[in-house]
C-alpha cells in the first residue's frame, strides 16, 4: 500500500507542471491576501503602537470618559466650529498616538466603539445566562475587560479561504489520477487481476485523502504565517473571543479565534477529502484529465456560488452599493442561503455563518446544531464515493 502511494505521489505530484501550478497557486493566494489587507498593512505599525499604549487601561467609567474627552478634543482641533468642515492642514499634523491627528481621531473612535461592544456583550450574556431562554447552554456570564484591534481580527476571519485554495490544488493534481492510465493505454496492464484493480483503487483513494489533508495543513500553516507577517497576529490575539469580529457579536460563549480556526480547518479537511474523491471518480468515468478538471471546477464553483454572492454582492463586504446587482430580492436570497447552509457541504468553507450565533434545526422535539447536517452529508458522500470507486475498480 505504501509503495503504491509513493508511486502515486511521484506520478501526480513530483512533476514539473504540477510543481509549477503549486508554486503559482501559493504565490497567487499570498498575493490575494496581501491585496485584501493592504490598507491595514500600511497602518499596522501605527495601530500596534496605539493599542500597546491603551491595552493596560481599565474598563472603568473614568477611563471611558477620559477617552471620550480626548476624542472630542482631537475632533475640535481637526474640524471647524460646525464639526463638519475639516481643517485639512490640521488633520495632517503629527498626532499624539498615531502619525496624524486624523489617525488619532479614528483610532480613539474605534476604541470607544470597542468599549461599547464589550459592555453590551457582558450585559447580554449576563441576561441570557440568568434567564431560561433556551440559550443558557451556549451562553455563560462573561466579564470581558480587553481592548483589542477589531480590524485585525475582522481581516483574520474574513480572509480565511485556505481550504478553498487547498481544494484547487487537490482538483488539479487528481484530475488525471485515473484518466492518465487510460490516455496512455496502460490501464489494462495495471489491472490484470481483480485484486490488482482493488489494490490500485485503494491506493489512489488513500493518496487522495492524504493529499487533501496535506494541502490543508500546508495552506493553513501558510495562512497563519502570512497573518503573522501582514496583521501581526500574536499569541494573545488567538485567545481573543470571537465576538470582537464584525457579525459575530452574539456568538456562543467560549468561542475564540483559536477555536474558530481549528473548526474551520477540520471542516476544510473533510470537504477537501470529498472533493478529492469526487475528482477521482470523474477522472475514472470520463477518462480525460482536462474534461475532469473542467467538470469538477464547474461543480465546485456552482456549490460555492451562494456564499460568493453573499460575500461580494449581498453583504457588501468588498463592494459598496450593490443593490443593482441583486439577482433576486434580499429576503428571498437569505431564505435560500439558510436552506443551502443546511444541505450543502461546500458551504462549510465559510464557517463564519455557523459560528456567528448559535443556529439550530428542530426535528421533532429535538434541536440540532445546523453545522451538523452539512458535515454528516459530507461524510456520507465520502463513504459512497469511496465505495463506488472501489466497486468499479473490481469490475473486469
């Protein structure tokens, strides 16, 4: 088995074209990440200095009042008496906390918004934990006292697409896993006996599973390294609660950046294995590597389309004022998205939907977390695809 897997690796991975694609895909993913976080990278040092100065402040009414007075003072300096018309020359002058007074004002306003968020979070979790609202299993009384750079955490979660990148690599490397043997007419020689066919199919499946895991380990690690360099993600940032991220204000208690990343990694591995087996099955059925590549890519993009539309068009995360681009009304789209998130395994690549708040599906008298259903669907499909590949491998 191990010898066959080594042979598969040498045949499908250690080739010039595949290694070139691997390098290009890796550089492209880094480039996209750098592009998305470019504005933060330019201000990273300024923001780090600012938050280092205030991170030791206590969550007291006096500190909050002091920050408000400081923000209002800076605002009066950079705006005219009407507090609307900017003084452009004054804005560009060096600030006390950042490079310019305008940066001072923006950062102080961010901190005050963070304080309001934390206070509201503490109040809400106290209420939910003290009252039987059906949520008390997911919420405990919290006493958050940390000021963080929310923009950093937002970018860390929003750009977590390493699983998609891993899938692209898996699809490209495995699209010819069976097709190559048909294209060069060696398939009959490799499968002289039924035992030979089943062993070969099992070796290919094992290699596909290993490749899916290895791709996610590599691109997940590359993502963490890039975020350390681009955003300055430190150990203490990984320990921060997820509710600091925009859209996750009512997430379950105990969910941190670290636990979110682990869950995203695990579901990405599961979906990558599913995509790997689907690619191998099509490679065997279609017997053409290019045709298999195109078909799997189209199916994958169709499955990922609802989340892509949600991010780019409906949620306006990346583009503002997109209502003219709406394919269907916003309420109808979100009803469809809610259904898609229950049954579509590929939707797990955007795990934020499942983590931003506790979501349940009621069946009879029981409630089940929504994320259970796409995971179970993926696992069932993995078993079915593996069995189909092996069964067909045993045929003459």
